[in-house]
C-alpha cells in the first residue's frame, strides 16, 4: 500500500529509551538528600569502567566537558595543536579551543566516515600534543592505527567515542583502547542520563588529576570529606572546573547501563532491516561497517549517490511532509564561521563531499515494525527501486 494512502504517521529522528525504572531510579538519591556528585556517581563510574574494561571512569556534565577535561588533564594548552577530523559535531573541535590550543582539521575515510590515519601523519608538527579520533555515528575508528602513529610521534590520544558505548573494536570494547576515551549520555545517544559524559582510562595518575580538575581543583572530594571520621579542610591549588555529574543523573545511568546490551541488540536488528531493504533502492548507499568493528547505530546514516533522483534537501523536505523527521548527516566543522574566521580556508574534499551527501533517518530502540515499514516505503516511493 502506498505510504501516501495510509494514515500519516509522525516519526521522530530518535527517542530516548526511558521507562518506569528510570523514572523511579532517582528516588533513593532524592530521599537521602545527596543529589549532587556522590555515591551514585561513584557507582556509575565504576560500572561504566567495568563494562568497557577500563580501570577508571570519571563522570562529567557532558561529553564536551569530558573532552575538555581529558585534554586539560594531559596539559594541552596555548601553543599546542590537536588533530581532529572535521567531519564531527562542532563540540569536538570546540573542546580543543577551550584549552587555548589550536585545532588542526584532518580528513576522513570515505567509507567509514572515521579519521583517515594516513592523513593524520601528514599533519603532525612539533606543536602536536594530541590526536582526537572520532567514533562517528557509533562506528569505532581504527584506533590501533591511530595509537601506532601517536606512539611513533610521542603524542597522546583522546578518543571521542560520544555515540559508541557498547561498540567493539577487534573484539575489545571501545573505552579500553586509547589513553583516554570520552562517552556521551545525551538523549540522542544509545543510553542517556539527560546530559552527561564519562572519561575512561587505565592511567591512575591521569584519573586522579581529572577528578581534581573537574571539581574546581579541590584537593579532596565532597564524598571523601563526608565519609571521613575526622575534619578535612580542602585546598584549591590550581584553577579547575565545575564538571560534576549529579547523583540523580547517575542513578538513571545505572539503569540505562543495565539495559545497554538489549538496546544495542534491538538497534542492530533495525539497522539490518534497513540495510537489507534500502540497499535495493537506487541512489542511496547504506552504512559500511569494516570487519574490525561493530556499530551501535546511534544514528542511521544514508549516503545519496550521484544517480539519486532527488537532492538531499528536497528528499528531506518530502519525507518531512510525510511525517518523517530526518537530519543532515554530519557537519564539516572546518566550514563553520567560528573556524573559517580563525583558520581561513582548509581544503578537505572527502569531508566536504560526505557532509553534502549524507542524511540521517529515524532509528531508535522503541521503533515499531509499522514505523520502520512506513519509512522504508516512503523512501521507495520517493526514489524508486533499482
């Protein structure tokens, strides 16, 4: 049956997977009166670290502040450079600028949309302090290749894994493969705490430093002071930040983390159906997944090819008229005014082509078969078959 003759549906680009258990989760914290960073945050940090196979988790207010904190903890600052793929939400580059360092934009691989390791090597200078690869849209980057380059040049790796919790790389969970990895718990991600982020690392000293900097540079945490049987007067020996997650958020995160594997299973099933059916439609390409990685499908990204009979904005508009929300794929951060005004024109043709030709279609764990059929049929009708 043609989509237009059916009852028009309203399908969002995504929905957070929140239910009654998440709604009840904050009660204990609220009842105890401990609603800022406290025991639930510590429990959530330990749970995330254990899940990904890292020694430490450091919770933050967002992935963006987590990236800033990760860079600040290794001493990135004015005069330094950090290499970042341009094909990413602008927060990745912004986190570098917060430290006073300069962003050096690099290219992506045309199939995975993740960083091109060979292009990283071309951009390393004596000022390079760190490399920030991105696990774009939930697909793990080739982190071993990035780590090898970093080791050869004596620089750090801060992996921006915002959409990639639960993702695996060569059988190892993302979060345990880089010096530091940073996750997001924004509502568009697979699991959410409303807003929130998490750094994972195996470096004891680095974890201690990040925890200090996240709480105004306080020499001892509130949790330690309140649990102590003696009076502790904290000190502030350096400038820090207020990047503390609340126990209310962490209590929700603990529930979400317990559900993560099931949420990923459902997302991957939905993505497989898209892959199978949309690959038959002329003019679009479904996501490529290399053999070394899985995919969380935090978003489902289509590429429009040269033989697509509609332009991207035209197709997005026509789908919106049918009640289907879409989004452009991923921005090219180097083309945004905040960066052109600072760095001028940077030529990244692979990135620029990808940002012109990609779009996101609805995918979320609560998506029904009927909703997904509606989206698939709409794309068939708009673009035709092979």
